[in-house]
C-alpha cells in the first residue's frame, strides 16, 4: 500500500458515508475535520433498516417497474407515493430513470453496484473494530418473503440479476419459512434466503461510535452548516455560518443535500429526496432472528437494540416538506398482519431523506474541474451497505493509491 502524504481534509456530512470517509482518511494519517449541521448519525443513518446487503445489486429502475406505479399508488398499504406539487421537479429524474431501466443498462448498473457492495460485511466489521463497535455488527442470513407465488414471479428478473452476482441465494417455501422465523404469520408461501449477509443493531449508534473514534484519535467534529465550497490553486475553502475553513481537500457527503454544494461548483445531477419512514416497536412482544424483507410491499423488519424496526416505503417530496407520518403508520398495519399478537402501543416514528439518483448509482470520485473536491453521495437505499467501501475509495483517491474497483460508472458528469 502506498503511504499517504499528510493533508488537511474536511469531510462535509456526518452520516455513515461521511463518517466512513473520515475514519479511513484518519487511518491514513490525515488531519481530518468532520462537519455537519446535525450531530453524527442523526439523519438517514439513524433511521434506516440497518441491513448490510451484499447481494442488493438490482437497481431501482427495472423493466416494467413503471407499470406497477399505478397499482402501488392505489393501494393504501402500498410502498410508493409522491407529493403532487413536487411532481414537476421529478421530470429530469424520471427521464433518466426510464433510460436506466432498459435491460442492457440494468446489467451494467448491476455490475457496478455489485463491485461496491460485495464486501460490505467485511468492510463494516473492519471499521467498526477500529471504533470499538464490533458488537454492533451481526452476520446473519436475510429472508425475503412474498404473500403469493404471483408476486414472487413478478420479481423474477430482479432475482436473476442478484443471483448472477451473488449466487448464495436459496428459494424457500411453506413450513421452511416458519422454521427460519417462527414468529411470522403463515401468510407467506414463498421466500428467498440470502446467505452471508449482515446487519447492525444500532445504525445511528454505529455512526456515532465511528465519529467519536475520529475525535478521540485527533480529528475534529464540528456542528455547523457548510453554505458553499470554493476550490482552486490546491486549496478548498468552505464557507460556514461561523466563517471560512481552508483545507487541502474537501469531501461532499451530505446525502440528499449534496446538490446544494455541487451546483455551486457547476456540477448538476438529477438527485431527488426519496423519503423513507420507520416505526420502531419498543415492546413488540415478538422476536426475529435477523432482518426480514417483505417483497410485495418493499419494507424490512429488523431486530435492533431499541426494539423491532419496520422501515421502508418511498415518498417523493421536497426536502423542506413536513413529514407525512401516516406513511409510517402504514407500517403498523403491516406489523399486525405479519405477527399475531404483536404489541403496537409503544412505538416511535421517523422520516428520513434518501439521496436517490435515477440509475441507482452514487456519485463517487474527484471533481473533474476542481481536483481539491471529492464526491461521496447519492447512495439511495444502500447508504449503510456501501458506506464503508465508499470511505475506503475516497481515502485511496486522496492518497493516490491504485483502486481495486472501477469508479467510472459513478462519475458526476454521467448525466450531462
């Protein structure tokens, strides 16, 4: 490994992606500052489903997916909705989304995603160990279930895409599902078991542990908002509410808010805020061994330190729109169907903004016209899954090391 020249690096964004960048940069010996308007792990990294999905290489846009949208919109328990006033702003996104769903493009995207997530469990175990948080990572198979054979067959192509890149999948039926998860109601005739996956029992706590490790090891954690970044002449200048910070390099990892900074530098990408919701049942009275994903409705149930978390749904709305917690409470209705006797009286609800790009690929790499700036955002549902490896890629780029992954599919100007 080529040793890194010590540099002053500011990472903007203290979610899992930003924290992973910071800890890898610090391992290289850099002078690291991690800054965010919220404390570490307080946004999407707090409320996600906690899953580390090595096999999740099928993109969001697939052949036929648009045809399912009307059905989802009409179903009160459905996985998808959007804000009507926000719809015109989705046009650029939808244009690229449709293009990304062509079969030949899907295969290319899936290859890129697979290269980013196939070592997620090992990547997270490594950096969690650095932070003294190895106990927060669990290695366990994941189980997808479907309420009908027809629903399972409708997902045949996504499973073909995933199996091609992660063959450790097994179709299970009937009583085998109940053996795997005895608490689940017998309403799922078919499922898919995903071998050698993982999850965290406290995603927000994991990010906090990593950020605190950065601080203990000599880095700085700042609470504040970066309003703009100016770069040139080998320096990056970050304008905050409390003044200007100068550095040798800056990393933009602010999730759904990233385009507010990249646009000022002249880089425009069709990123949207895809809002996700969760409810966490603190005293559910039922237990799961590992994450369970309901394929019909696109949500997950994960056993966590704070309770049983139901997380999912997709809602497209403006970043500053108030949460629609009716979307979260839809998950309670699913919970009642899934688990006979489950307690629903003690729960918390939450909404977060997933940073979603139409081709399901994040933006990772060095800014083409501003070599002092690096991008690490747009990971949609895979922020946790891909976060640790993204941090390693950014550290390798800043150190000038050879990359073990082709990052050309993740370039910022691919939508130009």
